[in-house]
C-alpha cells in the first residue's frame, strides 16, 4: 500500500502482500460492513484475493485479529468487527455519481465530513437531511466512511428537465447537475407534456431497490432550446418564484401613492435641496439619491438618501413575509425577479425624478479632503431634480458641461479623497472585470461587453460606503456594540490560503510578502496595480479574491477587513436586499430610544 517493506523481516502471505497488510485489509472490510459476518472464503472473494498463498493465510491472520479483540467469530465460523459505529444526523453534499459527503450537524461534535458510496446512500440527494452510521476506523485514504440509514427530509422534490417519451413509458432527464438519475414518469402522469419539452416534475416515490424514482409532470415549460423556455427552466431549477402571490400583490396595490402632510412633518425636508440619482441606463428601481448643498461655514452638505422601504412594508404583513422568503432580488441576463412587487420596487419606493419620495438618510458636513465634521441620520423627504445614467453623469464631468456638472465634479473630488483615505487605512483595491450581455429585442444574448468602471461608478460607491459605515459606527457607538444590529463583516484571510496564492503569483514573476498580516493590503494593492493590462491580470485578481475570507451578515460587531472599516453594514439597498430592511428597522428603533432587541423583526 505504498510502503517499503524489508522482505527479510516481514512475514509474507503471498505476492506483494504481507501479514500486516492482509490484516489491515480484512479489518477495514469488516469495519465497513459492521453488523454483518463473513467466513474466510467469503472474505477472500469479496476482497478479490486470488493468490492461493494469500488465501491460505487468511484464517491465521483472522485468529490474530481475534486475539487482539478487533474481530469476533460466531458458531458458523463467520467473522465480524467488534468495533462500535457512531450515529449522526447531517446534510448530504452530493459530489458525483460515485459518492457523496454528509456534513454532520454542529451538535454532533464531528468536525469532518463523512464519505458515503453511492450504493450506501439509500437514494439520498444533495441537500437532504439524513441519519447516518459512521463505520469504525478510517478508509485507506484516512477518511471516515459511513452509510445512510434514513432520509429524514428532502431538500427538493421538484426538478426541471427534458422529457423523453417512448411508446411504453417516459423519463425526465434533470437539468440539476447533482441529480444523476432520470425520473420515471407513468404515461398517465404526463399531464399534456410532449416529447422533448422542458417540464417541471415532482418526485413521488423512490423504492430502495429501484434505480429510478417515480414522478409526475406538474408544469410544462415549452420546447427545449427556446430562449423563453430555457429562462423559465432556470427560474424553476433554482426555485425562484415565477410571479408574485395574490395576497402581497393586493397589499401593494392598496397602498396610497399620496404622502400626507402629517408624514412629511415627521421628517427633515430636503425637497428644495439639489438632488439627483445616478444608476445604470436600464435600471428601473432607484434605491439611492445624492443631495448637494454648500453651507455658510464653508463645508459641503452631502446627503445620501435611501428609499424608505420599511415605511411601506410593515411587519406581520403578506408583503413582509414574501420579502423575507425571497431575501433579495435576483438578476438574470434579461430580467429581474424582484424582492418587492413592481408597484413598490419600480413605483412607490423608487426615487424617480420630479416626485416627492420618502427616504432614510445619512447627511454629512464634509470638506474637500473627505473629512466628515458632522453627520445626521434620520428619515427625510426628497424631490429628485434629475435622473442620470452613469454614462451621462461621467460625460458631464469629462466635458465640464451639462446638468449639474459643477456639483458632480465637486462630489467626484471628495469621493477620490475618501477612496485614497480608505487605501491608506488598509483597504484592498480589487478591481475585477465585469461583463454585460448584449441582447436582441427578444432578450436573446448576442455578445458580451466589458463593463468599464469609471470615476462616476467609484464616486457613487464611495458615498454608499460612507453611509453604510456611518450607520454601523453610529449604532455600535451608542452602547459599545451591545445593541443587537445587523453588521456586514469580513474576517482576516486564512494564512495558508494567502501563502498558496503567493506561491502561484510567484510563477508569474510577482514576489509577495504576505507573512505579516498588517502588510497584506499594501502587498495586494501593489500587485493589483502592477498586473493591470497584463495577461495574468484576470486570473490573479480572481484568485486573490478567493484567497480572502467570505463576507457575511452577523450580529457580531466585528470589522470589515477588505474595506478596512471597524464597523460596516448594508443600509443602501432596501428595495433589493432584505438585510437592508432589517437595518432600517433596527436603526429607527434605536433612534427612537428603544432598548436592544434580541428577536428578529421579520414577519
């Protein structure tokens, strides 16, 4: 088994196999078949031992294992393992058609995954919750192995796929890469599906001895290969909703589009202040707006105004429950599946120009160096003077002409100062290449375009970062981080992963000193600048990002390593992110003097 043995000292039982190796082989087999007993001949056959000398030594080696207490023998001269297995519950992570891993529950105390051969999965699929038995000992690769005893619950029962119909039966070939068996469809369960159509099928039964599960067609999507059909297939495959349920839709339609004077009186009024939005040309929902006002003290007042979604989406409503379930808007190549109904996302909450809108705002008194002298956070009402596409705003800056070009240029100057300050404080400058599909009138992709990040994109980003940081810092400072809040955190990177990345980068001639965690940002920023325009740029940018820890939402008031912020949250996109709605609710609760909340504010 890969070891070198001294032939003069090791007792051999046959060609290439000594007594210890044979003992290991026998014991491993019996451990993996806990609860079953085998005689010597059966063991030889199951282990494919054909050499007569080795077969003749099996009885002797088994006797030695009995003496050690590793094996027992019954009255029929059948041998079994004496080791006790372990039993756990966990989630299946289906890797390929030959085996899967089960991730044990955290409460099990088991800190490694258990590998399970396909024949021992009991038809468990990716994401299913299962009860497993872990065999004693480890396999030859040093891993724990086991078998599924029971499928406790299915992660999914519906699959998207292409149906193949023959004269006697039909099968659906699933699109899902981790479903490796076709689904048998009885002829009376086709429900109008035709050969080679895309369908949604529900799996009903999968007997232990059957190779294929049995299901029925629950939705016919259309002819395979057609653009609209394939898009609906993707939506169904990932369990995304096709449409809004009636109850939240009716709730949204019932909301008045009039803002009462009583509501306006509760807020700071920015309707007379110069305000505009800057978004992609094809955007329909405008989360954020920027206001600009010069103050008598020589400072600039910059307002970051965010749609006040939680004014319209109240707790314990159907709208709230649906937003909670969806969690975010989902952006596909030719469409958006919104978190909120269109009446809210593109209407009431969208900060459209020339309309009074309710907002939640961070307002900064700031100088040209990016230093914030004073800030205010609270609910406001605004009236946007102009809706810019990124390209329009950038052109006005570049040509020093057009609507609000002076305001845009001034804001861009401050944004550059904020950006420079972030990098001085240790932020990492990851400028990855983004692409956008060019679509025809039917939404079919015709080609790819590289999305160029210009100053205007970076300007909006800096002011959104400033607002997110301000909200998180404000809440943390109120009670030394003891008030429950939703933070967006990013841990320091794993040193081993950084070392691996540094070794890879060295192959392209880039030497990195990543041992000192305090120098990581500076080293990576220098690398990112050095590889601009070079053939290795894209691969090194992607691998650098992968060497970082993943950002996450948590109530732990930790920092954000990549941004070099002590505290950070997501406040600026409540139209498309449920965590931002949570932040808005918590923020207003604490602004009102409320005590720390320990329960979620949803539903």
